[in-house]
């Protein structure tokens, strides 16, 4: 479980933990993930922003009662950094190049991002387990010449499926989970296009300079460092141009510089390299071979779409845009209960049908649809659940109509 303490709180962690345990004794039965933002305890009100039971779905797939008194709880207490990202600049020919964005973790900007990303398989738990194993092998001094791992993750798939968001959320999650070991986390998101496009003739040197800066962060052994390279094919598309005879020597220098730096950085126990790609056939095989995990992130299946919509509806009910509040059934509950002649069952079945016909839409698009449903078909301060679902169904149909028109124009 995670505890976000107030920014200016001076309370001791031991005192906060003691109050949290008392809270859990009063509310020890939950159904899946649960979050408190209001408290019946003055101490918690004054010192804590939120208390969340998280990641229950990583082990228990369907919502069912969880008795917290019978569970082993890991309590992580943290402050959110509210300063936002800074930039890392490189000087080249009397000009500053913005080479990377830099966050100190955990940051308010990524708070709740992990929970908002919904997948229908083991993606999240696999990534968490991967980093746990890299740390274990480093701690036990496993000979990397005999058993090899490179601390490199590659997420690939079509645009809009949440690859970059998942990388950022993973960095945030691990910075909190491993706070007993590292004082804080750092995320350096490399600006690939600045390094590999604008100054192509100097790209190899710029890559080396960028990683020299990263080494400065890694040298702080109290920090857990994540290096994010978004659209990693940008590094290798240049190398592919060798086949066309354009800029061959510089292209090779770019990729060789990246591979050399990855090989050097993997010996440090406190760094993980996270990469994404929309175009897998553009990625150089020498880089692919260095990735320990190559995870495909595709459009969400119907079950995941249903969960995404449920989370959106819950937020709109919390903000009283959908009013009055109505608890919908999960897909599993629909299967167990079957069809019952009541409003909850009817509304849940309507949402199931909307999720079914939304198949093929990316997570990025799905998260926009509740907003568009309200903007295009409601435009009222509050609306009933039934009326909102009608609007959501219409906006899904409209989305596919617009896609068909765009295809006809191409």
C-alpha cells in the first residue's frame, strides 16, 4: 500500500505508519484496490494526502473481499515532488540543445498514472518482477559473464497504446516500492530527435555526451535512475540509411555510440533503461538483442476496455457529473449473476456492449471518449448514468465513422 504524505508535514514516519494501521483496523475489508482521501482522524487529515491499497489485481484478477488483517502489507510512505521536469542541455556550436527532460521521483505529475493504465495480461507484474530480479542478481553478485542481463526493457506496438506512459508509471512505481533502498528516483527522458536529427553529423558525440551526464546521476548510489528512450527506432533508422548510401559513417557512429553506452551502463546496479518503439522493423537487431524484455503493447481487448470505461465513469460520478451515483457490475459479476431485471444489471450490460464495439481503439482514444460524449451529446452540469451511456455509445460510433472517412481520403 502507498501513503502520500502532505508536502509540509513534519510528522515522523513511525507515527504516520501507526495511524495508518489503526485506520486499517477500522476498515479491514476491501474489494480490490481502494483509496482514502478523507479521514476520520485529525492526525491523518493534517499529515496525509491519500492512503491507497494498490496492485491487488496483480495477484487476484477478479474483485473479491480482501481481509487486510490477514494480509502481509508493505507500507510505502512518500512525499510527491511538485517541481515538475527540468531540462538537461548540451552545448554544440554555441547553441544549447535540449537533450533530455529530467524528473525527480516520485513526482506529482505521474501520481495515479500506474493505476490508470489497464491491461488484460501480466504486463505490469512482469515488469515489476523483472526489476526485482535485476536487483537480486546484483545483490548476490551473480557473474554477468555466465548469466547475462542488460537492464534494458523494450515496449513495442502501435501508437496510442500507453507505452511511454507505462515507462513513466513504472519508474514512479519502483521509486516508491524501493524507497527503503533508494532515497529517491530519477527519470531522464532522452530527446531522441534533438540528438539524432538536428545535428546528425555530430550525433555520435552528442549521444556520448548525453550518457556522460547520465553517469553523473548514476554515481549517486542513493538514487534509482531510469533512462527513457522514446521511439528508439530514431537511433537505428539512421543506420538503415547506410543501405541507401546516405551519411553511412555518421549513421554507424550513432548506433555504435548508443550500444557502447548501454554496455557500459549495465554494470551499475541502480539503473534501468526503458525504451519504446512504434516501428519494430526499424530497430537495429544489435539493440534488440540487448533488451532483456521485449513486450508487445497492443490495443486493449474488450475486458480491458470495459475496465477503462468503468474507471472513467467512477471519476465522473466522484465529480458529480454523472449523478446520482450508481455502482455498475464487473464482467465477472455479470457472468456469475447472469441477467437480473434491475437498473444495475441493465446499465452494466449496456456498458459491456459499448466496450465490445470499441474494440480496436487505442487506450489513448478510449480515455478521450467520455469527454467527447459529454461535449458533443450532453453539455449539462450533470447527467444520469443511462443518459451518459447513450452518449458514450454514440461517440464510439462517431469515432469509427470518422476513421472510415479518413481512410477514404487517403
